[in-house]
């Protein structure tokens, strides 16, 4: 037999995996960020502040409608014309001081009362466009829950990526990225990016009237008006009244139930929401030391937290290299 000269076989190579390399630093930072997101809204009272702001927006809704603002302006016109009519009758009939003490009291204060009523209406009217932008924010009161959820997922992701099973790393990183994306996108999906700065302006516009002292003054004005109109509708009818002055006074008396209802309701909703206003104001003021509005930076904090969480989860994924042996 002829001997076969076979070439030497090539050496067999085997792929051996290097030990799993975990990137601890990004995982630790992700874990810390998760704790901050999960605990921060609770410690800072964000849930209460956001809920209070949402409640205020909802309760002010009927009073910010265009027809409501127009009706308030008409009410003020009725009051102003009626006051001028009372003054004209006093002058024409030479009504003696003290004959109608409640009307006398109102006449003394009428300029200040009308100025405060007009100022209140001006403030509410000026705040209406910004209020509308804030009211358009969808799910404003649910944002803290989204932040906490993002924090919980980041904590879970940090723990798994730091020391969990390698087989779970990829799925965990994807979960964190998806949750973080939702957090970063929430300002744009909800309209918070377009309503946060108007929210700051709305607070600034309403601040002069959203105070207990101002509300007490408006309530005092209302009492003076009620008493004056009551006297107009009773004993003052005995005074001769003619022409435009008589028409304007009669219009005030006839329309007073509607006018008084509008005034009482508007002052009432202001009084009921002073606490809500203050709570939302604290949220806006939490970055005062930086010289910026808290509401204005709030959307970008959410975006930054979402982007950072997603980036850290990707960076923290364990890597496994290959080598030949």
C-alpha cells in the first residue's frame, strides 16, 4: 500500500468568554438618581402642591369664561351708573346727611369700592390668557406619579445592572430606557412645556388679590353694597326720582340679585383657593435662589432626569469581551 502523506490538521481554536465586566459607576449613579426621583416628590410635598394647583385651575374655570368676564364688566357698569344716579338724586333733591345712613356710608366709600372691584376684574381678565394655557395642561396632577414610577424603575435597573443576573441586564436596560423616555417626553405630551411659564405669569397676575386681607376687604365692600341697595329698595323710594338718574338707580336695584351673586361667587372662589394658590406658588418659588421660576424650569428638569436615566442605564449594561485560546 502506498503511504498517504496527509497535511497536518489546523489547530482547533476555542472561543472563551472573558469574565463579565460590570460598569459600576453608571449603575451606582442610576441607583442614586432613582432614589432621588422616587423620594423627592414625597419629601418636597410635590403631590400636594400639584394637586392644589390642579384644584385651583378647575375651580376657577367657570369664572374665566369669556361670557363670565363680560358679565362681570356689565355688572360693574350697572354699579357705576347706579352710584352716579344716587349722587345725582342726592344733589337734586338736597337729601339731608343722615337721612339714609347706609347709603351715606356707601357714598363715602363708593370710589374706593368701585376701584377695588374694577381692579379685581382687571387682574382676572389679565390673567385669563395665561390661565387658559395652564388649563390646557393634560394630567398635571399625575406628573408626580410618573416621576416616582421613573424613580422606582431606575432603582430596580440600578440594582440589576450593578449585581443582578447577566441575562436580565438587557431587558432591564430596555425597561429603564422606555420609562425614562416617557418621563422625558411627558412635558411635551401633556403640554407642560407650553403651560409652565404662563403658569408663573398667572401667579404673578393674581398675587395682589389672592391674599386674606384683600379678600376681607372685598367682603366688607360687599356688605356695604348689600346694605346700601337694601335701603335703595325700601326707604329711598320715597325720594322723588326722575330721568336718567332714576333709571340707573332702578336698574341697580332690579339687577342686584344677579350682580350680588356674581360678586359673591367671584370673591368666594378667591377665598376658597388662597391655600391652593399659595401651594402652587411654593412650587414656583423652589428655584428662587437661582433667580428663575420653578414652574418654568420644571419641564426641563423632567426632560433632564429622563435623558440622564436612559443614558446611565445604557452605559451601565455589562459588557462581555471575547478572546481566542
